[in-house]
C-alpha cells in the first residue's frame, strides 16, 4: 500500500486496491505475535526495529450487541470523539479532498513522562458491502507545522476494519503502524499492547452503546460521512499537501525514561476494575 501512496513525493488518495490490501492485512494473523487475549479482545504486535521500538499493532474485538453501522458512525463522529476519547487533546478537520477523503489534525496524551504527540493525516473511508474501512496516513500542510510542546508523529498506515457478523453484531479490527519520532523505552511498547490497546477497544465499545442516545440530542440527521452533501468543510487541493517523511521531523530519545508512579498506579487501578 505505502509504495503506491508514496510513489515519488505525490500525495495520493487510496484507491480500491489500497482498501483491499488494508483489509487483507487486517485479516491475516501470520507473522504477528499475540500479546493479549481476553474477553473478546485480541492484540498482536510485529516488531520492525527493536532498537527504536518501531512496531505495528493490531487489535480485534468481537462485539455481540453493536451493529456495524453504529460502530462506523462512532469512529467517524468527531464531535462525539471529543466526548469519549480520553486520550484526545485536540482534534479537528482541516478540509475535504473528495466525497470520501479529508485531512485532519489529532493530538493525544502519551503515558507520562513521555511527551505528547500530534499528527496530520489524510483519511479516507469506504463502505464495502457488509464491511467498512476507515484508514489514514500522514501528510504535511504548510498551515499546520509541528508545535513546540508536542512531538509530530508519523502515521505510516493506521485504520479500522468493521465487519458485520449479524444484524446487531460486528467485529472491529484496528491496525496501526505509527512512527512516534523517537526511541521509546520497552515498557511503552509492552504497556501499549498489553494494557492501553485493550483499554481503548473497551472504551470504543462503551461509546458505541451510548451513541444512539447521545446522537438523538446532537444533530441526529447530520452524518456527512454517509451524506457527502452535508459536508461543510472547504475543499483542499492535493497540491497543498505533501508526504510527511519521518526523517524530516525531530527525533527525540526517550528510551531511558521510566514510567511515572502515577501511570503505574493508574494501570494497577484499572486492572483491578477489569
């Protein structure tokens, strides 16, 4: 997929082949190491560069009482994300490219004492019969340079595959390869795959259960991801974007940082409640 996306320096909007490739990677578990398997959630990782803690992560969750359509709405609805996503610092749409592609900004909290990260991504989505895909990769936009207090990360390929398994059930697969721009300590990778990723999946599940009631009170008919004519974003020409190369960003060494006591306490607290 990334060869096609990054051929030369041109920013490309994913085509049907890119979506199919992403789906195949989501479905194939060969070459992945399992790190978590409990209560309908599985997590795997692939270590790419040991010394930099560069890795891919994949999470899969079976949802017995969540229709695929609700899951798709929840993962798209930026207003609702601000309510349920406890990691978000700031998120907003920058502009649209086509009826199923846009550019957005997202910043998130990292485990203390790491610096928080942010990213600018080209996001695209596609309903495929009983399945839905939302995926993104990093781009650069001149009006949104890296901020002093955040580390600009790079999404090499990140996305969700939602597969309908029944009228009121679905499977969600999350696949991410992100370059955090820095050498991370091993405990971050372990914590991500064994604790933070399952926790995030559970949070999405709870958000889905509460969404219909919330949406009823917040512009119930407004779903521009389903009805492109509702999209109020201004158009961005592709020429305003370029590929975000990891090498051109600051690279910080956080490999020797130890997990803060607050983080460890929160971790054991959460484990007690699960």
